[in-house]
C-alpha cells in the first residue's frame, strides 16, 4: 500500500481507503461487513470513511465494532455530518452549531473512539451561515474531537470561502470528497485547480462508478442479481450510467486493462490515482475478496498512451460539466 499526504498537512492516508456507504448496516450482514474491514486491514488499508447518515447511523456502529481490536494510532477514521439522522426532526440535519456538536458526540460513541482524524461537511448547507458552520468545526477541533476538517461535494467557490474562514479560525481544512471516475470528471476544470491552490486534497468516492467500470454490466442484458443496480439504495445512483452506449464503451477498456495486467475495476481505481490532487480513492465491498482485488491498484503508474486510449474509448460519454457539482447538491436542507 502506498500513502499520500492529505492536503497541505502532515497526515498521511492510504491511497486506497475503505468506505461503507451502501453496505454496512443495510446491504451486508454485520459478520460479513466485519470480514471486509479485516480484509482491508490485512491488505494495508489504514484509512476508513463513513458518515452518520449511512444506514441511519448503523454503518458507523458496525465500523466501530469492526475496528475495535485495531491499534487506534495506526488508523485514520473519517466521518461526516449534514444529512438527516434519527427521526429526521428540524434540527436533525444541516450544519448548524447544534447539529454539528450533537452529531460529533454521537458519531464518536458509535465509532468507539475519542476522536476522528477527519470530520467532513457532507454537503454545503445553504440554510446556515458559513461562519456558524466553520466556528462549530473550530470548536470540534479545539475540543480534540477531530484533528482535521474536510467537506464533500463543495464547489470551487464554496471551498475558497470555507478555506478563508478556516484560516482565520486557525483550523486545518485539508480535504474535499467528490465523486470522481473515468466517467465522471466534473471536478477537473474548477475544483482541482482551486484545491491545489488552497492546499486541499480530494478523497474521491465511486472511482468505479458504482460498479459500472468493473465491466459486470453488459449492454442489452439485465443487471446481475445482487448487484448495486438491483438494490433499492444503490439503483438511483447508478442508473445514469446504465445505458447501452456507456456499457459498450466500458467494454472497450478491456484490452487496455489486459495490457496493464489489471482487471477493469483495478484500472478504474488506478486511473483516479493518476491525478496528483487525489490523496485517496474510497472503495467499498460486500465481500472480502473485492477489497483484495481493489488494493492491487495501489502504486500502479499508467502510461500516457494508456490514458489517451482510455479517453478515446470513452469519448463523448465522459461527464465534464463543473456545474454538475452544484446541481447534485441540495438547494435546501433535506426535509425542510
């Protein structure tokens, strides 16, 4: 496993991290989820990403139980706050001071730890003054409950303003967590250049486009039984890629992967890691062998000719519009 610095900080993270977005507490039984976490540890992954909203807090609990026997100092544990939790009351969501303080305390209990290495704003909250949010994050850092602050799916302008306030408050704002893959490149035009200037890294999710870039979804054929496309929680996210044009072009990547000695999934993970602004690629798993497979992408260096052939194979199906980041974020708090 290779390691990279997280933003302009001294913290190193495993360049492949383990996330339990749509698995722990929902799709996967607890014993199997714990086996996946153990496989990640055995493979050299030290960085684990979750959120309070995943499976309405259950995912954090499962991850906390799975990591309970590991040396805390050898791990980097990340979680997030914003989306609704609990019964979904008026203050059970967003980035108000109240919700942030209540959420970090509850997350630490579920994760069975005194602190998280990174606490992230899961989206931008249009209904709370940014000053209030950043001051609450500063409180969390000064109380020793989080070491670093990050965000997820913020625009370049939001990153710039949040970073300015973080500097004034003297807290380390080091990361953004966007969707990023061969198919979804919306961060490249604006967010990555702004992040490089600010000293912020990307921790990317869905590097294999919810499984589409593994090649298991074939044009003209039904989705495999038990796949994300057949799951109620995951189907909505993946449907944008499930058309014959996308699936046909993904199959055209197979010769490139074969030449590199990689599976299609490994090629996809390796591809996002070619971007120097990416500190880590988050992978999930419903089976331990999937973790073992994905970790083989660590340290892979793709040749320029291979990168060019990937672009040529995918062509017009690549989404590059930077406006998609804002469009995919809520304009009002969920449930408002």
